[in-house]
C-alpha cells in the first residue's frame, strides 16, 4: 500500500513571494497565503489520521481504522474548502502560475479524499471477510463436536461434546452481528438477508446442543421418558436446520455471488468488492501523486517566487 505521506502535496512546503525588492504583497496574495496556511493545517491533520488508519489496516485492525479514516476525510474536506477560497484569489495576484498551482493542490486533496473513502470501504469489506472466515471455522468446529456427540456411546463424552459445541455459539453470534452491521452499512441487502438466515440456523444449533445435553444426561440417569422427549425435540430441530440449509442453498443458486470464491475462503461478492476497492484506492493515490508532482514542477519553474513558508 502506498502511504498517504508519500502522496500529499502541501502549501506548507512553499509560499509565493514577490520577487521585486521592496514591494509589498498585494491583498490578494496576502489572502491567498492566509488561506493556504489554513488549508495545510487541515491537510496535515487529515494526513495524520489517515496514516494512523493505514497502520491499523496493515495490522488487520480494520474496525479501529474506520473512525480514523472518517476524521481524515473530514479534515481533507476542510482543506479542499480552504484551497478553493485561495483559488478565488490566485488570479488577482499577478502570478499566472498560481492558479494552476492551487488547482493542483485542490485536486491532490480530492484524490486523497477519494483514496481514503475507498480505503474505508476496503477496510469494511475486510471486516466482512475476516468475520466470515471466523463464522465458517466455528460452524465447522461446532458441527464436528455435534457429529462426535451423536456417534459416541459414552453419554458423558456426548454431553461434553454437545457442551463444547454450545460454547462456540456466542462467538459465532457476535461475528454474525458484525457481518450484518457492516453489510447493512454497505447496503448489501441480499448479503444481509443471507446472514440473517445463518443467524437463525445458529439459533437452532444452540437449541440442538441444549437438547443433546438433555438427552445425554437423561441417558446417564436412565430416564427413558426424558430421553424420548429430547430425541423428539432434537429431530424436529434437525428438520428445521435442514430447511434453513435448503433456503441458503436456494439463495446461492439465485444469487451466485453468495457462493464461495474459487481458491479463497470467502464469498464471491466480498472478494470482488475487496478487489474493486483496492484497485480504486490505488488508482486515486497514484493520481494524487501526479498532482503532487505537478506542484513540484511549478515550484521548480519559479524558484525566484517560491520559498519555504515559515510555520
């Protein structure tokens, strides 16, 4: 990932001054300089927030990156606004290059804002992918515990395995809540509906575990009446689970993007969105660099009118 600090062009590096000795800056130039200082203050704050977010994303702390990106985007919007005010005075300074220079600055910030927005979307998709993997892993583990419990003649071990399966449920539910939360934020309506059905399936699995524990304990206590009752309830729940599983399969047929991505442990829709947002943020950061380079070209072309700005 190309970093924000490598791509930002800032007026703090340069300030335009009159080259004629003894001249006083006209009001337009003074106002331009004042606005560029304001623009840079916001840009530097935005850069700091987004750099922190980049580090979070590098460390896979995707959720922690989101508020930092929001703050960075807000600061860049303020920087753009101040830059546009400076632009309104650039043409009256008597320096023709200043309009082009200011436009390059504004476009650099707009591209960086787009970079941050796409990086945020990328982070949210990665939240979905990582939590989805956790749900898949824990569901597989839960299924294995239940299968082991069903196929053992040792009722004590059966109870233990049903309990182990049940112990996974809170973590699965928490991950599904996260999937539904961010899926909703990203307006992935069918995906959210799909996750809602998986949530219902997990509720049924939890009930299966309870009935399995009850069945094992009833066998340990030689309570045949309770054994029969738990078996009947268990069978009804298994039928419910099969029905939900069938509905999930039908959704995958109707919406192929809900199927697993070939060669990856995620859904087609998430893999595609991840690649789309990654490509977009890389494109915008490259465009930002182009505008930064444009600013530097203008600075080099006018060394007599550009100097480091005092902080």
